[in-house]
């Protein structure tokens, strides 16, 4: 479940990312074709898709590590295709990036890694840089002594936390997270997901690239599913994970209720002791109630059928290709 602070985050119509008609190719291979998407302020946003879906390439394009072949990308109101070197440097200071494999410098301690953006981009004294680095490590749940260790001494979960601390060093407006739970054990995964759900508590928008759909269900407000260079589905998580189908359990003759619902024009599917009732031109819940009455049964449970993101993704034609 998402935290109360997460679900109550204030959303606005302001766009922090706007992508229009984006196309990317590697030789003859099309990665993105005329792709459009936008991210509003106040959302934790997910890019999901299987291997080869283009989500990692898109993330690299959004953080100025690769230029698309055509189309436009605006991040925090700035057109990435029209930046000179000074403007690009200024924009990079407004976002943070947590790379899939950490991206920490092996020759620096953890605290030095976290403090590096501050030393490069601010005029802060060493003592204040060290203090801020320690606070960012604490924010991600790392003990003070971890700051003196080197990346090679860290577990996978600690490496991810240290990478997140560095991404937070400059108090970014926007955070990019590439596969934040990849390679973690179950405990580390849970701890990282808890950290991600807290980002909005600090007023930080986030874009998460992941192939782990259950993680997205835990952490995100808005989902864009990519496959074959196109957007398969896009929308609020709450919309994608609910359907217009009614799921019904009854006290009485289930077959008689199913037959009555079919006579009323519904499509009925039996799943164990439940009926899933669908009607394209009417209210499935009204049909369910009328069918129960017609069959002389009683309602044990009636509610909206929920789906997982995996159901939605596969139903939309997505895969690992």
C-alpha cells in the first residue's frame, strides 16, 4: 500500500516533463516511434516495459546522456534540444539520478561520493558539505559510519541507498531512478520501496524506470507502458488497476445467477466460487444485482474486479521482446 502522504500528494497541471513525437533508432532498429508523454508535478511516474521496450534509452535521453533522432523533450520547462553547455550544466543541478548499478566512484568513500556534487557545483565549505552528506545518508537510512566506507565494502542494498543519497545531494526538484530494486534481496527491496514512497514527503517528483510491475504498484501514481517503440497504455495507476467488471459471490445457486446475468445481456466468466460480470453498454453492477434477484439468491460480496499491472500489460500486448 502507498503511504497516506504519497496518495494525498498535491498534483497540479504543471508539466515537469513533456515529450512530443520522439523517435529513436539504432541503425535500422526502431527504439521509439513518434512517442508522446508528459509528467505532471506532484506525481511519482513509472516507465515500465520488458527488455528492449526502450525505457532505459528514454531515461538516458531525458537526462542528457543521449540525443533522440527527432522530436522534443522538455524537462522542468527547458527544451533539451536547445541547450548550450552552460544551460545543460545548470539544468543537471536541478535533477538527481540514481543509476541501476550505483555509479559510485570506487576511489572515494561513500561520504565523499555523496558530497561530490556539492563540491563541484556549490561554494560550500568542506565542513558544511560533510554535514549535508551525512544528512543525506541518514535520510536514506544509512548509519554514520557507512560514510567512511568505500563502495566495494557495501552490500547491494547499501550501495543503492548510497546512490540515492548522492542523487539527493543538491535537493533536486526531480529524481530519476533506474531499476531501483534490481539485484536486491527481499529485505533490501522492501526497504528501497519504502524509501521511494517517502520521496513525495520531501516534495520531490520522481521518474522510475522498472520492469518489476509489483514495485510500480507499490510506489507510483502514473504509469506509462512501453513496448515495441510505442506507448501501450498510459494513465493513473488507480485507473489501470480497476475495470468496469463486477466480481460477485453469492449465497445460493451460482449457475442460476450466471444464467440470469447472461439473459440480461452480460458476459459472464466463472472463476472458482465467483462470477466476473461484464457489460459493454450498461452497468455490470446493476446486472449483477438483478441477476441475483432473478435467481432467488443473495449477495455475499459484490465489488469492482481489480487487475494487476501485469494483467494490463499482457492484455495490451506487451512482453519481453
